[in-house]
């Protein structure tokens, strides 16, 4: 049995961030700019050409936070390289939108998918916000541009929430409505507020939280369903036949319940309001009661409306967001049970999710914690969730 570290130790969390960064360091940098985005378990790059807007943005977040924590010039250079890649390759100069998926060979890029996703723009806004905090002064303008872009094409003023997806020139907006784009927009808006102190960002983050938690979740007994119709009514059947869809799985997502709860507690730090803490408690307690695997440990990925488990795989980000939320809840409530959840979740992750040979976290395990693939970080995963969770906990220790 491996030694159990003190998961509440600042030294442990800082070292874990460093160890995770060290996994990516040898192979992450594309000499032509930006970052490689597909890594095997041992850190080798298995696809140098495919670039996803979400990964491009999350790597900027990773290195901006690393620079602020460790003051290494190399990390600042990576932030600048990442921002330049987003501006020169993902940004559509004709529309102001951002290409979702690219094929990059040397300095040439081909657009594989030009759709505009609010979820993607949320990460662009997050990247610009942290880049600005790291000292990239021109990112202040990019933050405002991204706000305006989301305002113009995705803001549904009547619903007080963001629409989800549009085609390349924004002429056709999908009728699909989802919570995930709004959750990550809320996260990005909190970051934009922290970076700029512009109150419109905090106002909007609060409004998203209020509408999603106090209105939309009430349609499902206080739990957060993922998918909605054009009129923001629950679409119970969306992706029913595709429960493992990477971005839009069917079912309730325990990880999104704890992630929303974390965001409510972050908003509460700037705008203390009783419902924010009360609903954070409800969302966390509901998710952990249903989704913790008493036999094999860890949190399942999805549960159905009847509270049966509909996806029993274990995903890395669910564990990370949950321990971060547990720490923030322990801090906000003083209730020791949340530190118990924190330690219990970390203990599981340390034993099964963290790769003690090569570093970083495995992406997905089976119910009984067997590896399902040998790709540690395909597009979408940059360990932004795991390192971000460690920073979140450091903020309350």
C-alpha cells in the first residue's frame, strides 16, 4: 500500500501541481507555436496535428496559473505562445468567432470544424482572463471582445442564459440549449471579474447561477439536468442513445453538481448571499449520496432520473471537482464532514487516478478502476481540472 500524503498540506498540493506540469513539459510545446494536445500515458505525443479550441485555451490557463504560482519565465512564454496561437489560428478574422477544431502542420492550419460553441468561448474568456493576470496586457482588450461576441451571438436575454452553438458565420443558431456552456461561462466570468474588477462580469456570473440553480434546476427537483429545448424546458431524451457523448452525455452529471456548487461558493466570496451556500450544500450532498461507489470507491459519471447509475465509469475530472468543492464547502460551513469527503475523494484519486509512474491523472477508469485506454490526455484533457482543483483548495487553506 502506498504512503498516504497529507492531502490538506499546501506543500503536497503545490508539489502535485509541479508533478503534473512535469508530465507535459518535455513534449507539450509545438516549435511553431501553441501546444500539442494528444498524449499517451508515458507523455509521448500520438497526434501532433489535431488542435481543439478547448485544449488550446485550457493550456493557457495551466501556464498562466503556473507562472503566477512559480514565477518561471518559461511558463510566461508558454502563455504568450498559447494566446498567439488562439489569435492567429483559432480566431476567425471574418466573423470574430473561433474555430472549434483545426489540423495544424508546421505553420499551416486547416479548419476541420468552424462551428462556434459558447462552451468554447467560455474557455477563450477564461484563457484571456488568466493571461491578463499573468501580465499579458493586451488580453484586457481580448476579454472585452469575447464578452461582446458572446453578448451579440449567444446571450438569450429573455431566458437570462446563454445559447449553445452556432454555425461558422453565426447565421444559424442551434435550437439546443444546455447547462454546460452556462456553467463554464459562469466560471470564466468569475475569472474575468477577478482579472479586471469590472462588475458586469460578476453580475452576469451571479445571474447565470441564479437562473440555472433557482429556476432550471427546480424543473428536476433541484438537480441540474444537462439538456433543454429552445424554450428552456427539460429535454429528457436528448442523447438517450449516446450516454457516453463526450460533451453532451445523457443523465445527471454528479461532477457538474459539485462543480456548480464550487462556483456558487466562489460567487459567495464576492457577493455573500444565503442561497448560494444553501444550494451548494444541496447540490454536493445530493451528488455524493447518489454517485459514490461504496464498493470500488470514487464517483460514477452519470445517474438517471430514477437515481440509478447510467454510466458507471470513473472520470478524472469528477473526482477533482468534487474534492475542490468539498474544501470550499468545509471552509464556508465549518462542517467537518466536508473535509472527510475531501480526504476520501483524494484518497481514491491518489490510489487509482494519479499515475505514479509517469505523472498526471488517467482520464477514465472502469467501475472497478481498470484502465480503459492508454491515452492519458486526448484533446479536451489538459489536467486543467486537476491542477485547477489544487489551486482552488490552496485558496482556502
